């Protein structure tokens, strides 16, 4: 008796399940709710940023072309505030002092942190301790730093002159002389702000491959040759970015002249920001103060545009 093997019937694949309309609507509502939450947080951030950052800039531009009077209201002034600035002898003095402060700050505040970072990078022991020591001034409030250094510079019982007297050396006037007042403020600013810059330089130095230094040493390169041919080329982008950022920051100097010298002696430390303060809160001329702030904004905007172009070029 022969037995025939029957092939079991093949079952057709089940049709794809179509989403139930109710489930589809629920998924859409859930996705919309999640997106609305994200957009809600984003809108809140944009509103706060616009209220406290963008609107003051727009308001400053408007006030720069108005005569501000809180009693009777503001009136349109055109370019009268700018003409008043150009006729003020302190206008050119403030820009000159700001330019000199920026130049001195680049010589000291740009070179000293970089050399400090190179020195820290050579340490093999207690590196963390020295990092904290270098960064410590940044944690002090700027006004506290200014008052402390004002005592250091005091021509009578000041720390610096006491040290110089003990060494039978001449004691300069520091803040009381127009020849030394501005550079004295630059020293304070450099000491107070070099911690952050030094750590950024140190982080950039630690990304340089050690093989480059080893190859340079095998070729007989000394410390200066390694610094010139290896360190500086490898950190060129960081150096350029921090250079532009430091220019933007130092051109807005205000705390040191305001606390330590009051703009003197002989207006040798009157900066643009200090003149803005004087117009606004001493002369009660907010229109002219806004006009001067607008001019400073345009100058700093040019450096900011250069900074953005440099960073964009590095990414490409």
C-alpha cells in the first residue's frame, strides 16, 4: 500500500495591520504635546533674552538720537548728541586712553598668560595646585581686587612702596602720576583676569602630540625653538581667538578706572566706558551717553564679526 505525502497547505501571510485611527490620533496628540513643551521652553528663553539683551540695545540706539528728559518726555535730537561728543575734548582723550589700555593689555595680558601656561605645562608635580593658584584671582570680585591693589599702590603705606623703600629704591607715584597710572591699571587687570586665559592656553598645549616635541628635541631644538616652531603653530587658532576676545573685553574697561583713579590724574585714565558713565550718571545726559555707547558698539561689533569669521573659517 503506497502512502502519498501531502504537502501541508501554505498559509497566506497576514495582511499588514493598519493603525487604528484612534491610536493614530493619540500618537499625533502626544507628539504635538511634546513639541509644544519644547517650543514653550524655547519661547520663554527667547523672550527673556530679547527682554534683557536685545531690547536694551534697540533702546540704546533710539536714545542715541533723542534728548532724554524724564519730566517732560524725550524729544528727537537727530545727530545733536554725536555733535556734542565730537566737540567734547574728553572724547578723543577717552578713545586714546582706551586704545592705549588695550595695547598695553595685549602686551601684558596676552603674553603673560601664554608664558605661564607654557611653564605650567612643563611641571610634572603639583600641577593641580599651581592651576588653582593661578585661577584664584578670577574668583575674587572685581571691586575687591581694585581696592586691594589700590592699597598696594598707595604712595604712603602701600605694599609696593614699602618693599622698594626697604631695598633703597625709588618709589613711583603709581596711580598719582599720569605717566604711570594707566599701566598700573593694566597690571591690575592682567593679574585679575589671567587665570581663565591661562587655563585655556594650558588645555590647548596639552592637545599637542608629544611626538612633535620629541622630534624637535632629536633635531637639537632648544626651549625657544620648540616654542617657536611647535607650540605657537599648533595653538595658532586659540591664540587668534583669545586675541580678538581680549580686544573686545579690554575696550570695555570700567571697574579699575572708576574704583582706583576716578578717571585721573589729569584725565589719564578716562576710558570710553568711564565717559559713558560720567555722561549718564554725573551729567544726567542719557542721550549723549547712549550715542557714545552706540559708537563703542559699532567698534566692538567689527571685532566680533572678525571673531565669527575666524571661527567659521576654522570649522571649514
